[in-house]
């Protein structure tokens, strides 16, 4: 305020500045703190429980398993799928390869192993085993996760470095098609409380993060001994 300005004029100007800056609305929003994780969970559950969501298109994970179009993803689905991708590639070599191999095998599924499309195996760096051809150099027992996939068709699993590079390079839609669909098929029988769609992806991201943190704690304790 300048000398000679009235108090009422100054008060109105102050109120206008506060309103333009959005201070009061921000203060009301922060009246009760809600962590980002709790906010994401609340929004995901609200979307999952809404009649439109229940009656709409199949959830992304089920749609991917049935060969549906993985490109039909809204912003929230893409966000959660991207978080799963980030947490998966953050795992150590052994955990990363074992986890992907377990999902591809459908180890925990009550329906048995999925008929994994050749497109998915090639996208993840698997190599078809040909009669009389020696396996790639990285396929030794001392390489974590470099296992031989026993199935109707024999495939060699990729090295940890190759798998990680391919996962990082995938766009979100391809990641949902080649990874999340099979993760759902493998893990949903064990964790039905994870539901499906974005709620499943949120739980899966937390699951991978806990696995990474537990591995880091184990390595730290081993170093301190």
C-alpha cells in the first residue's frame, strides 16, 4: 500500500491477490493430509467400483491375456503400467529374470501355463532352440535367470542385461501386452485381493518395490558381516 490508500482498498487488493494465487483453495485441499499412495489407491478403487467401470470394457490385464487390443489405455492405466515397468527393471539380475520367467511359465496359475505367443517371447529376447545348435554363450548355469524354458517348444531365456534393455525400450502398451497380462495370469490366483485393472497394477508395483528393498537390505546385511 502507498501512503494515502484506504484500508478497505488495501484489503480488497490483498484478497484479490490471495484468490489469484490460489492460496485459500490450496489450504483447504491440505486441511487433511493424504499421501500420494493413499490418493492413488482411493482413485483406483473408486474407478474400479463404479458401475461404468464394472460394465465397461474388460480390464487391461484380462484383455491382454485374451489377445485384445492393448492400445486402449487411459491416462491412469498408462501411469500405473509405467510404474510397474520402472519397478520391474529396478530389480537385480536374478530377481528380474526369475520373475519374468515365472510369469511366462504361469507357475502359480490354477489354469496352467499360458500359450505364450511367439511375438511375446521374441519381444522379451527369448531364442528358439534349434536341434544341433549350441545355446548362446550367456546360457550357463552360473548366470542368474538364464534358464532353459522346458515346454512344447524349447526356448532359451535372454541374459539379464538383454532382458533389462528390452524392457526399458518398450513403450507402455507393449509392456502391458507382453508383461502385465502374464503377471496377472500368474499372480491373481495367489492375490485375488489385488482385483484387476489399475488396482492390480498398483499392487504389483508395490510388490516389486518391496522385493527390491528386501534384496537391498539383504545385500547390506551381508556386506556388514
